[in-house]
C-alpha cells in the first residue's frame, strides 16, 4: 500500500471486510458498501434466498438491472439514478459528519 491508498473497513451483513482503495475514493467506497449492505439485507429479510454467496449474487443482479434501466432511459433524470444519487449524497454527508465529530473529540 502506498501513500495514496488507504485500508478501509466496511461491514456487510454483520461481516467485516478490509478493502484497499485510493484515498480520494474512500467516501465513494463507503457509500457503495452501505448501498450494497441495504440491498443484501432486503434480499435476506425477504427469505427467498439462503446463503451469503447467493444473496450477494442476487443483490449484484438487482443492482446491475437498476444500472441498465438507468442507462436505457438516458441516465440523467431517471428515477433510479436520481434516487441513487440522493441516497449516496445523504450517506456521504452522514459519513463526513461522523468523521468531523470524531476529529472534534480527538482535539
């Protein structure tokens, strides 16, 4: 790992993962992990799919389907993309707020 890369801890379905990523992409990674975790929880709670690997595959398929639908409808302005952008913005603000609170406590 170099100076431009950091190790980020993410939690998906109560399991911890360590992921290396460029420092400037840390927030995006956290947003993506939160979104994925939400999709996987929905699938698990529906009870139709058993096993972590199958839940992950179903979540990936659902997310790929959302992305393809957004691309077909022209992307910008589509309901799916607007919802994703709004959710990502909210999640980023929550993470930045938590980091700020943490820094204030360290001083």
